[in-house]
């Protein structure tokens, strides 16, 4: 399913709609260039899960945990990882076992560690506009916008 947004707020709204229908154990594999809007999408995703914590990029921490929603949200940034071996070393399996949502930026760096993720591709199409494509692992007809 493809969406066009014209502001960070609209990008967050798409994320929030997805967050409302996710179930425990879902893995979101983000694709998109630096500054495309992956963290903005995750802010919306967190809001859709009922999370009240401020969402920031986990660039320097590798993973941020948000536990105030109906499901825990684990927001990963794999930019600095070189392979899925690094992901296993930081406890990926433990995060999967905790029954939350794993949202993974730079997922292409660890693609072989993810089984059947929901892929969210965020592409810049202008200064504020984005093309967001969501595929796999979920009934997208359930998204309400």
C-alpha cells in the first residue's frame, strides 16, 4: 500500500494508523535514506500504540525502548552495525521474545536476521513530501486514516 504525505505530521499519521493495528511480535523493517522520515514515522507508530514517551532517534544508543503503550516498542538504528551477527550480540532474540514491536531503521544491514517483517519504505519526493510504501505481514485493509 502506498501513501503520499506532505509534512512530517502526515507521515506520523500514517505511522499512528499502523501502530493501532499491530500485534505483539511484529517487526517493522524500515528502508529509506538519511533524513527521509523514518523517525517521524516511528513517532506516529508509538502514538498509535498509546506510547506517551517522547520518541527520538536511537542513532547513538542502537535501541530506544518505549514501554508506556499497549505494547512495548523497541526502536533500533542499525546504521552502525555491519552484519546481523552484531544484532544478535546486542540481544535481538531477547527483544523478539519480549512480545513488543521491533521497529528497525537501516534494516538492510541486518536483513538476514528478520523473518517476515513488515517493510516500510520512506522516500523523499520533495522538501516535505514523502512516498511511504508498506508491504507484507499485515492486513493493510485494516488501516484507517
